[in-house]
C-alpha cells in the first residue's frame, strides 16, 4: 500500500530554481540539471526567480506559482523538481495546487542513490536514508492517514493509518540498522586484516564526476562502472594495486560529493565512507578542467571534516588534463621536495606512472623494514607486532628470544622504543 495518496511520478520534469537572498547562480542550476539527467528524467523547462525568503506555504510566491502552472500546461510535464529543500507542508501544498508530483533536491538525490546502489549494504543504506526522510513527512499527511483501521478485531479505539505507518517505518528502520551493524563488523574484520598485514589503504575522494572511477580502473585494470554523470559510483569498491619497488596496496573508490549534500545522506553513508576515514592516504581527485574546481575542493574538504577524515594526509590529483590546452602530465612539489599534487589524464593514461611512483615513494616513507630481538618477557609486545606489522620472518633462539624481521608503519614505531 502506498504511504501517500500522491499523483503518479513521471519522467518529464519542470525545474524550479530560486535565488534566496543572493545573486543568481548559473553553476548551481547547471549542476541541478545534471542531477535531473542522472536520474533519467528529461528536463523540459526551467522556472527561475528570486526571493528574500521562501514563502511559508508554497516556497514560491503566488505570481511565481502561476508561472509554474502556466509552464506545466505549456510543456505537459508530469513532475516538478525544486532545487531546494521543501518542508513537508510546502511539498504537500504544491502537489495539491499543481496536481502533479513535486520533489525537492533531497528527494531527487535519494532517487539517484536508489538507482545506483548495487551491493546489499548500499541498498540498505539507501532504504534507511529514504525511510528517515519519509518519516518526517508523515505528520498530517494525506487524508487516508487520518482514517482508523476497521474490520474484525480492529474496530473500536484502534490506531489511525498515520500511527500505523509511523510504527511500521520505525520497525523497518530498526531492522535495517541491525543489518548494517552486522555488515560493518564484516568490513571492520577486513580492515583489521589489512592492518595486520601492513597493507596500506588509499582512498579516492573527490567531487562527483571528477573521474574517480575512471582513475580507479586505470590504476587497477578493473572495469567498474564509470560514466560522465553525477553519482555514477555509489558502492565502495576495493582492489589491490601493485606498486613499483614497493609491493601492494589497497585502493578504495567511494561515492562522490556534491554541493549541499543533505546531512541525512552523509549520516546514512557514514559506514560506506568508513573506508575513507580509516585510509592511510587520500587521493583527492579534482576535475582540472572545471571552472569551479576551487569551490569543489572546498566542498569535498568540508564533507571530509564532517566525517572526521580531515586529518588524513592528502595528495591532490588534477584529472582531465586532456581537456586543458597545453598542459602535460607533471607533479607539483613543496619546499621539502615532497609531492603534493599530480596532474594526469585517467582517460588517456597520461601521468598514471607518475601517480604510481608517487604512491610508491609515500609508502616507502611511511614504512620501515627492520629486525628486532624480543626477550621472553616481551611476549605481549610480540603479539602486538603481529597485529599491526607485516612479519616477514621469525626465528626462535636457544635463549628463548625471538628474532623478528618486519615491515612496520611509522605510526607504530613508537612500540619499539622499549626494546
């Protein structure tokens, strides 16, 4: 049974974009149009305008509402998409007035996420975000929500349909959270295994459509889905990468970020972003050809700070240099001769070798290969080393001591100060 008595959805949309107490942003509107296309919806027309503050009832004013009605009649669109966050009452009032389905920015992003999710975990996270968003919109919902259930055993005081729907949604949210907890434990086991083997984890982060998945495929010789659209990748993907003169690392491709990403989505996908939080290094992929790349970098760093990953070392990767005139693949170094940016084209493969060499150098700098001798009374330290370091070789001496050859991350070298 539908939770809402709403008009049916459609694939032909009218876009509404208002500038609220600020100047008109063509880039913001263009990005929203890309979101609409990514949702497999055809944008037919756009209604723009400006207001000092949203109207409490319809978000737009009466004159702009009449313009939206006129455009609906002219274009025969069957859905209206607002590039804003609408309150439940505003969304309900607009649907009653326009007699078509109305969705806001959060609804649209949730729909895209639902289309993109492939893994069991991804589908659960999308459903959780959808239900949490929906639960705020049941209050004083449509007419059927106010009716009491009837029938044998259900007559009398009973509970209204609104109360039933709220209870069922609450039960489903608890079930999903329980399942996600189990999935998170499995991911934690995998991360602990990599830490014990001292395999570095590098996570790709960046603005959506910056080319992360294309770069991921180029580095790992994989064939994960990559497309010129927003949120082409949703589920995290992990692959091993062989580095020159070092060994292997684990590369993680994660969901891209976007301006005004709803906070409930960040919260729902926190477990997916755990691969980013636990990474040893972040490759911040940037669309070098975008005129808004500085704003996009700022937006990504804001989300990284929100999830607690702002203290992880970063290397900037300026992708899509094939779209720039007279820019060759190269690296930028700071005053200490350390690489802080790599310019490349993931599509053409130009500069991929520079990135691999940079990763190899950084991994060498982050790890030390050494041999230690532990006394019998240092058995606890030996157990700890097996947990956090890569044990290459171990010998037992006649005096009861252990001679251990290991490769250990510099962040754990303080454990050896007692030897």
